[in-house]
């Protein structure tokens, strides 16, 4: 996989942001099954601001750009989602800081750092029925796909499939963190909203990737 430069990082962020805004109702409905239902609204409002401010973020390197995104998310997304998603972007930014371009292995390192940040901030572990139960398998698949030496589009497709499978599998788990944990065993039988959001994000990115700058980089 060729290295991904700053303009491709922006493409990825814009795809994530548009997905969050476009799926506000769906994500909210999923969260309302056993949560408080504000996940879709909170995520959409934060990423609306990201899209509004995106031209103002630093473009010195991918890390500086992502740090700007992290600051917006942390300040504009309410509830527990703001700190979690903001921390994820900030930890990724710290890894990418100063790098002119990012390889697939760099992306793995960034995402592993995001996981560590989420765990530290939210006190969640794998199996607690959170977005981590989709994110970690997605990273594992990214690492395997990168080792196989596939094209960027093939890697993104594999990530999307892995993320969807892992997200759907959260239906069998009992929620141990967040408002959903208050419902106890009733949380079993429906997927985690954050995990499904990651799956939808990955699938849309896979569809849009042929238009990304990375394809020609």
C-alpha cells in the first residue's frame, strides 16, 4: 500500500464526518434501544462542525490536521462520545505528528494508540460491548491486509467487512459500560450503536475510496 499524504487524511476525515451527519437518525435509533438515544445527535453535531472548520485546520502534516479535528470533536460532541472520539483522534494525531506521509503500518500504530486512549478514558475493555469490539478487529484486519501487500482499495474493503462482522457480533454481548450497562441482560440481542457506526463509516469509506487522492499517490 502506498503512503497516504495529508490530502488523503482529509478525504478520510470528510468521509467519516459526512457519514456521521447522514446517519444521525439511524445511530440515534440504535442507541435508544438500551441507551439514552443521543449518540446520533451528538456525533452529527460534532462532525458538522468538523466539516465547517475543515479548511482552517493546519496542513503542515497529517498529525497537525488530525489534532485540529480532535479539538473540534472534544469541544462539540456532547455526552460520553465527545471525550471518547476526541481522545481517539488526538492519540492518532500524536503518532502522525511530523510525518509527511503515512503507511498502512503507520495507520495501525495510530489506531492502536487510539484504542489505548479510549481504554484509558472510558475504562472499557474488549467484550464490554463498546465500539472497541469493532475497532480492534478492524485494526487487526488492517495489519493482516497490509502484511499481505494488497492495494489500498483491497485493504479498505477487507477492513469494512471485518468491522461489519465484529459490530454485528456485539449483539451477543452484555453492555458493561455507559448508559446501556444499566439495562443489564436486556442489552443482549441488539448491537452496540458505536460499533455499528464504525461499520457504516468503514463501508462508506470503502465505497468512496476509488475517488481518494491515495489511489493516485
